[in-house]
């Protein structure tokens, strides 16, 4: 980006004298290392094969107890749940705009030092207050620590969050066994008759059946991005001191800790504990700042080591010599006789990869076809779940979690019990999602219905068609307990206040071709109250207790309450009419038999008979 561009002009007047050192030093490094341009990331193998210069002893990879080696990992949440398609939040000039922005925000007089609120951010970036609140709410949802109750965020967390808005997701690829999973997402639907009216861009997206990249590929892609941009990220965190070149920028332990927003070590080891710089610091004395160049060398060396380790494991898997503990997530169909609940073992199509080097905190439900799956707290490993490429199934996630992702599903019903941070639903078709969550983002879906109990506005982005939203519609015995554990407030439900952003996703190279201008995404409609029905979840969690949830914890709007009351009244009238029929006992039995036959026919015609078979298995 040229110095005279709009992004630089926004805050050019706020550039303080100390930033002359920042800019001069950074421009030299950017010209030398070509680190500003962020197009498609380089191949993983190429990134892994380019180690830095000979490392000093402090730059050696971290080792744990014994002979085990700790590997640096990206925090996946910022890249999976933290990207917003708002052009004014995306800076393509590295630190030229973000560095003076950070200085401007640090100089603002707000109640909390080094913190920023939505009004300050809106003023600094010249964006609407709604977009500023959305940015802060999104940042809060992906922070590794609990947010402050005053609604502010740390300036340096915000700057890192704004920097990674330049990240582009890994391009989805067809699954290697596409023929075996053809039924997971059928090639036609009732909606396909409308495709002739779509633009070429919409048509191309509608015909592309996507599958989420493997966990190993995504993690390597994220690490490669951080490796490429680490010098810029450290420059944004560093403080300027007297000196020249690399010695003029230093990091305090407090600033270094902010990198924990993007990076961690395996086994949950925090950066400050693994880094050699502050290991011997006296807890009663301030730690001595460390050269930013030294920190950069150490982090990049650890990233290269991790990328090399990932590459070795991928090659071992392809050659059939992979250790069982390093296996990637399986991609197999579940049999129709799917177990109704899993306790000690995972069924086909599900994975709890507690030992996987790629994902130690994620539970997977993948490629379930024509089956029912129940995940209770004892079945969950970690704080996140991903429901991927499931078709014509019912998935129950009845556990308190922080994050949930639903991707590439069709003709399915998915119940998400209590999600305390964020839900993302993407590339789904004819899916019903019932979710109690803090927030939800819906992207590139069509003909889906969302029954929501959400504390923040539902975010609608991308190419969506014929979406409907409705109030939350179910309960199970431990729902309120689970909601309390993750901080979902049943007294606040903003299900009918969707926030609709643009159709083009700048973080997705497939949906952002050159020359295509953005337009607002299609807004969802509220479901008709007469079509709203409660969803019944069988009581798998044992006998009721006085504290258990006995009804929907989210209050229904009056128009939906009236519709439910009317339906219940009609049911009572029909039941009473049947009881009042004046017939002999033989005719009464014939009537009862006819009702059972019609009900059985409906079970088979609707496909719900399969759920009964699944639920009665062990």
C-alpha cells in the first residue's frame, strides 16, 4: 500500500515522533524479507524448509521433561471464530497503519489504562459504533482469558486481532474419498431450480461442494502465516529504546504475554513458562525487557521445528507408518444402528482426539449419515466440538462447551446445548440448528432454520439463501446447569436481531475473485409462529432432580406463546373428541389401531423411525 492511501491517511496526523524509528526499522526489514504482502500462503513444505539463521542458545526449541519436545501451536480460535468481513478492519500494509493506531489508542484518556472501548475504536477507525461493538465482542469471544466486565479490551490484544484480519483461510479441497461420501451432501436440492437466476459468482459457489481441510493442514497454514508475519507482530508489541537497528526494539514480559493470544505450546504450556528470556526472573522484581530480535529468532525457530514435525507425521501417515497416537481424524460413515449415547468409546464417524498432536482440545462428529448421535459431557474431550459433513442425521451435543463449528452438513438436525463463546455454521444446506449460545455466526448456508437462544446478535455473512430464524425451542434436564457453567444468560435472547454483513468474504480466496464488488448478504426471515414447534429431547441424563431443567429456559415471544397455546388446546380437543366417541369396545380398538397405523406410516415417511431404532440401542 502506498503512503498516500486511504488507510494511512486515516491516522497520518497522529504519528508521534518515536514512530519514526518504528517505520524506518520496519521498512528496511519488510524490503529485505518481503513480509508485508499477504496473498496465498507459501506451500507448507517450503515454509518448513526455510529455517532462520544459526540460532543462539536461547533460540533452541523447547523441550519438556525427559526427552519429550514441546511443540509450538497456533491458537485456532482467532483464525476460526475471529475473522470479520469488514473492509475497514483489514489492513494490507502490515504495521504502517496499525503502529500509529496503537499509539493513538494508548494515548487516549479512558478509565482503564492500555484499554479501549467501542466508542474509542469507532472514532479511531472511522467505523460505525455497531461495527466497533461487533469487533470488540468478537475479540472477547476468542481471548484465552475471561473478559473484563467493563466492556473494554487491551489495546495490544486489539492490535493483534486487527492484524490477523489479513489472514486468508486455507482453500478447501475435495475429500480424498469423494465417492464414498457423495451422500453426505447431495448434488441437487429443491433450491437448485433457482440457480438459473443467480449471478455467475453465486452459481460457482452453489456448485462447489466443500470439505473442511484437515486439522494438520489448517494448523500448518496458520503457523506459516505467523512465521511470515512474526516480525511485524513483534514490532507492534515492542517498545522503542535508545539504540540502532534490532536493539532499538524491546519486549517486556507483559507485552510478550500478549502473544499467548495467537500461540501456545503443546501440553498447555504458556509462552512465558516455555521462553528462556524470563525463566530466572525474580518474581519480586520487574523482569528485564528482551530484544525483539531475540524473541523473533526464538519463536521462528520453534515454529520451524513444529512445521517439520507436522510434515514428518503427514509423510508417515501417507506411507502407512504413522503411530496410532498421531492419527488424524477418521472420515467414515456411521452405520444406521448408531449407538444412542457414547460413554467409554467413540462410534464410527466420531473422534475424541485427546492424544492427537493436531488437536488436543477438539471433539469431532464427522460424516455421520442416516443415524443419531448423542454427545454428553463424559464424551467430550476439551472445550470445542466440530460437526462436519453429516447428512440426514440428528446430532445431540448436550454438554457445556466454549466453541462449536458446524460445517458442510445437509438435511440434518443439530442440537447444541450450551456454547459459552461462539458457534459458527458454514456451508450447510437444509439443516435445523437448535443452539443456546453466547453468539453465532452463519455463513454461506441455504434453506436452513436456526432456533436460537443467543445473548448477542446473530452474525450473517457470505452467500446465504432462504434462511429462517426462530426462538429457542427445546430443553434437557441439565441445560440450565450447563448454561450457568459457560455463562449463557437465558434472560437475554437476541435471536430476531440479525446483523447482516457483506456477501464477499475477504478471508476466503475462493469467494473473493478480482473485480467482484461486495453487496449485503441476504437477511433471514422469522419463522411463522404457526410453523414453530417445540423439539423434544429424550431424557438420557438420568432421573430428574429438583434442580433440573423442566422447560425451555428462554422466554418465548407472546405471538409464539399464543400459537403454542392454540396448538395445545387443539390437541386437548381432539383427545377429548376421541374419548367421547360413542362406540362399542371393538370399534374403539379398531379406531386405536387405525391411529397407530397412520402414526407408523408417518414415522416411516418422515424418516423418524430410524431415530427410534437408534435410541433403543445401547
